[in-house]
């Protein structure tokens, strides 16, 4: 039963256009980056100053950015496709 629900969700995701899939994947990447930053700050419960905390965050972001593939998203195309799929829920201001 659980496997069937999971497959149904995967097939629903794959039914979207590739641009929309990339946007969803980007949202997961943002959440992953947030968790990396939280993990780093939680590992050190005390910082001698605000500057040391900011420096640690800067280094963590630098390391995370170095791992990114660098693909750019076509937000405009994805927005148009979402607006066509959900015209009531997505307002383009037209």
C-alpha cells in the first residue's frame, strides 16, 4: 500500500514539465542548504563573537556553493507552465 502511494506520487511528479521538475528540485536543494547551515551552528553551541559565527557561515556557504552543478533555472518558463496548469491558484496579474 505504501509503495503504491509512493509510486503514485512519483508518477504525478514526472507528469509535470521538466522546467517545473527543476524548480521543485531547487526547492529541495534550498532546504538541504538550510539544514547544512543549521547543523554547523548546532555543532558549536557557543561562539566567542558574532563575527566568528558569520565567518563559519561564510565558509560553510563557500563549501556548499563549490559542490553545486551550476545549472540555471528557467523560472519564466516554469511560471507560465504552472499558470497554465493552475489558472485559478496562480495569478499572473493579467
